[in-house]
C-alpha cells in the first residue's frame, strides 16, 4: 500500500487569551433541551499508574439556569489568579461531566450532562454522551439537541468522535461514496465487553452498528487481524476516514482507515490516542516512572521514532487533544488543563484550573 501519511508542522505554543464571547467561533443561538443528571465515567480511560478520566472532575464555575446562557469565567488558581484557559482565539473547550462546558472564556449550560464532548470537523456541532447515556449532538451554545442514538440500557457509551473524509484534489466523482464516513464512532461496553460502534450523523434515532477494524490488503482477508473487542477511545483525524483507537487488553494504540481498502495496524504501546488534524501525527499516553507521559510519533508506515513530550513530568498528563492548526497539544492534569508545543520544544504550561476533558473546536 502506498504511504498515505506525511509530516506535520508543529512549533508555536498557544497561550491563554482573554475571554471573548459570541465571536466568529463562539456559541450560536437556537433551540433548547431538558436537564439530566451526570453519569459515570468513560470505559478504557485509565492509563499507566494513575486513573486519568476516571472522574468527571469538578463542575465548571457559575453554571447558569438556562441552556445557552454564558456565566462567569474561570476559577481561582493558586495565588488568586483567575484562570479559565478557553477563548475564541485558542479554540480550547473543557467539559467536566456536568451540564456546563467552558468555551470562549465563559461556561455555557447545555441543559444536560455533557460527557466526552467532541466537535464536528466544521465546529458547528458538538457530540457527547448525555445524562441518560444517549449519544447527542447540539449547537455550540447547548441548544438544538438531537439524539442520534438512544442507549438501549445495560450499556455504557463513551468518547464519540466525528469520522469524515473529503475528495482527493482533482476527484470529480461526487460525494456519494464519502457519505459512509459521515458517522460518529464511539465506544460501547456491554456485559464487560468493549467494542467500537458507529452511527450516521444525518439519521437521528439510528441503531448503532459495530465497527470492526480489519485488514484486507489487495482483497486478501487472510492477513493477521486486529482485536475486535477491548477497543476504545477512538479519535478521528485527517480527511481520509482514519481513526486512532486504543485496545485496552493489549495496551496498544492502533490506526485504522478503509478509504481505499480496510487497513488496521498497531502503532505504539499506550492509550488515549489523538490524531493530528492532518492525520499525519499521533499523540498518546504511556506510563513512565510512575507518571503518565505524552508521546508523539508519525503515522507514516516507515517512521517509528517516538518522542516523549513530557520527559520531566512530575504529574500525570492525560486525555490529549490537538489544536486545529496542529501546533499545540492540550492535556488534562490533576490540577486542570495544560498546553504545550506539539514538537516538544517547551514544557507544559497550565492554562486552566478547570478539571475536565480538553477539546478544540475547529
């Protein structure tokens, strides 16, 4: 198979910018939703010696009474400094498992518990698991909620990601064949068995289908096949329908796409992977000397060099996310959210004391 990946640029560190509300990438305004209580944690969210993602963290401060209403920004940091870390300029958002999400320097009420929030490729929609365990999409201000798939009960759903693909330059064949990539992939646990499932983004109320990563090089299905169970923490990147995911029993990170033909392969030991926006690099979590570190590597077939972005870590860095320009990585720590250059050229800097899941809105 030809090499489908290349090299991504990564240099500048994005820093905290003052609160900017209702900007070009700020909350929209339409619709409403009902309130539900927060639920448990995402399966497969532990890495190394700590338990990253095992608690939703604390509520974002100043939760408003109505969905879509921004409230006060930030929460006290050591020394009395107000830190929020999100702004229209840096695109960072933080969900905490409560019904409020930190975005654009404020907190926005989604009217229901928001677990494992992820953004659509155009930034116009958020996907998350609500308080009932259902898969839901909503506008950035928490309104316009749509239940894409209703949890049948007895299952735990977690960590949705928007799978997508675009036409190659010069391809005039239309977009019909790309619709199969217009889906949301998430992890589902039932009876102790963990698998990846997917639903189309344009069919509310659909029944999820199991996603089975496999290899079929040149039509040959007799190749070694990746595990079908124990898969979790899917994260899409690039424009060719690729996802990275973790296999919990093997403590292995895989990459999978079937843009041309199904191809799945292991990339590294670790968990909680995230693909860069161009799909050319991977960041993931691995335990080193008692702490969870962040590592990066190329997704190219012939490049296997790994880099520890946090070699001097004295705390745990988990649940990483890429900035839209691919230059910055945000990660969760026990004290909040830190960011660092994706090339490892500087140490992590804490940008928020809100304890939750970081995600970047394109």
